[in-house]
């Protein structure tokens, strides 16, 4: 998968799920624009994550992220 494709899928899911979490996204970023600063950032983040998936994948592991996360979702919520 390419970073642009992942960014498109991520953006679509983010926009679709945001209201479920009581979050309203900005009007100027509702449509994905890969030329915008927001779009370029999202593509860069997705590119980095794809690189990490390839790097962190341990032989014999069935999940792409076998390493323990440095922070859990619960901890991230408490810090926000």
C-alpha cells in the first residue's frame, strides 16, 4: 500500500467516525486535498507508519506491530 492510498483511507474513516466521538472536523479539511499542508502532513505520517510496519514486523509474528506501544490509548486519553 502506498502512503497516499493509506492517507485517503485514513481521512475517509476519520471524517466518518469523528461525529461518533463528538468531534467536528474543520470545514476546510473535510475533503482530502493531497496538495494542502494538511494532506501533505497526512501522507508523510502514513509514509512513516508504513515504514515502521515494515521495520517492526518480527519474523513469525502475525501482527504488524509486535512491539509494545510506548503509551496506551487509555493513557493518551488521560493526558489529553
